[in-house]
C-alpha cells in the first residue's frame, strides 16, 4: 500500500474523526488490544475482493446496513428487489394501491437492470465493503480476546451461522471512536493498493475513490481462515464468518467433509483430518496443524468509504459477472435450458460422496439434515484473504 495526499484541516463532516475515551473496562481493553495490534501486526493488507450490503439512508442522519453482506453486487441488488416486493405487500395490506404499484415497478426493474440505488421508503443503495487484515512477522492477526464470540456450545455447530453483527449497523463517520480506531481510520484514509498487484483499472478506481469517498467507517470485524503454503499465508477457501466460533465450525466441516472429497484423501488421511477437526472443536484453538498444513483463524477488518453523498457503491472495476434474474432467464432459454424445470438433480461421483459425508456429519452433530447445498459448504468461495 502507498500513501495518498493529505487533506486540509477544514475537512467536511465525513472526514472528521472524533476520538473519545472508552466508555467502560471492556471498551478500554479493546482499545488497548487494537493499539497492541499495531506493533505485533503492523502491515495492513487487502483481504481479497470486497463484499456488498444494502444500506438505507436514515432520516436522523447516516446510513444503516439492512442486509447481510453478499459476495457480489448483483446478489445485493436482488436483496433490494425482495425489499421492494415486501414493501409492496405491506402497501397492499394498508390499502395503498398506488404505493404498491410503485414498489412493484422498482422490483421489476431490478429483475432486468443493474440498479445500485432505488427509492423505496427512502434511499436504498448497494454499499461496497472493503476488507483487509493486519499482518506481522508470524503472519495474519488471529482473533483478539475482546472480539465478540458465540458460546462454545456443541449444539450450535452445524446450525445456521447466526446474524452478522454488521447487519443493522449504523454508518455514521461522525460517531466518536477510541484512540486506536481513530488512528486506524487515519491510516485507511491514506491507503492505496500497490500498483504491482493491481490492474490499471483497479488502481485508478481506488485513486478516484480516495477523492470522491475519502471518509471511513469501520464495521465489526469478521473472521476467516488462512493457510501457510511455501512460506506464505494464502486463503483457505472460506468466506468471512461473523465470529471466531463460526469460522472454526466451518473449518471443522471442511476438514471432515469438503477436504476428503476435493483433496481425494485416503482413509488414513481422512482419519487424521477428523482428529484435527475434533481437536479444533474441543479446544477452540485458533491455529491448527494437519499433516503438512498449517491453518489459522484470522481477523478480517471491514470498512466502508464515505463521501458527501454517503457510502461508496460498487466501482466500475469490481467483478460483477451475474446478470439480473430475468436477463439470466432469457439467456438460459436461448440455450434451450428451461429455468423452471424442477426435475430432481441426480448426484454422482464427488457430488454424491460429498452429500453422503455431509449427511453423516450432520447426524454426528445431532443437527437436522437440510435439503440442498449445506450452508457450511456455501461458505466455500474463491473470495478470501490475500495474506502473503
């Protein structure tokens, strides 16, 4: 990362960083840990591709996240479409046919167009969330003791991952922060991606964003998994989880279910992986060795850039490969594929083995079987921390 130009002292509100004293012992300890992280993990590095959420402008000021984070802008646009249809239904129940038709028209547009902002009961926008990690001589930063975590309860394993603490979060750059968080915001305002690791378009968009959206709001941290390979830490194929417990739970599922299939493990290797998963579950550790692999639960910082018109939306250089639902429908039909065909999918080969292992693991955990792709497997993604 390299530095940007400094801003004038007469900065607007979205560039104001207000620092206040911690409001209690827990907040004070969190501020101390954040400061210590600057020494142990001094390097700020990209954690891979951004994520996206739906934000609503608040009448009292600022914006609020009203959805979980999605991997793509289109996934978030579809959430906006569902919100529009929900408001249409509420308007119909209230006897407001005009509002109902207005909301339905917006929902239908979202099925055909890539809209990043709509007007419902206020402005709704696709908000871009950047992700980064702290790294030091021993690799990426693990969870901190003051990070919120789920209770270590076996009954929670394999269940729904629970709400992301970022959902419902109020984005207001004028809200006071602790000293360490304030300094981190200052660091982030000045960051640009390295030219060597970025495309020309990505770098130019980042430079432009530094001028159009130079303010920063930090979201609650997320957690993922990194693996050390050939002297470097690389993504382990797991998307962000809301708590360290959830990240360990997803990693455990990978070790018992996904890795045996995708890595073609022998029976002896599968037993070693299962033993590692058992150790992970029983100890709640944040670092784990299995055969020649070293895995670590890591802390992922998340931020939203702010400008005079509010939070930043998707950038032109951001990956946005998915079509709106009706456009995708048309393309499938042009290829002779019926999107409405609900014939059951016949699994074979690795897919069948995966499903069998998943069902066995859910039975072992005492959790009810869920139809379709398991949620833990949905956490497998190419989106992950770039920690080398």
